C-alpha cells in the first residue's frame, strides 16, 4: 500500500514525517479534504480575511500530488 504525507501550512509549515498508508491517490485526495475540515474545526481562528490554510499531499517519493487550500475573503464594507 502506498504511503502519503500530509503537510500543513497555517502561517508556519509543519511536515508530516510519518505518513499514512492509503489505497491510492484518490483516497489521499479524500483524506486531505477530511483532514483539512477536521483541523479547521479544531482551529477555526487560524483562517482570517486574506489568509490561507493549506494541506499538501506528498507521495512516497516526495512529489506533491495535490494541495487543498482554504481561503477566507470578506467583502469590503461600505463606509458609513
């Protein structure tokens, strides 16, 4: 079973040195989305207007297969 690594970038980079065994790239994509949602539900304050939260998925050779990105954009408010 291939091993995938889920690196986090939430204003600082945290590399996954352990990895997770998954069946294929599609399962890694699904797990990246689930992981991002779970992480943000535990740390909602890390994403604010104009900031980004990223989860990059690497394969066993270190190639980035995909990146899940969450961005908050608040519309400009008219001045009163």
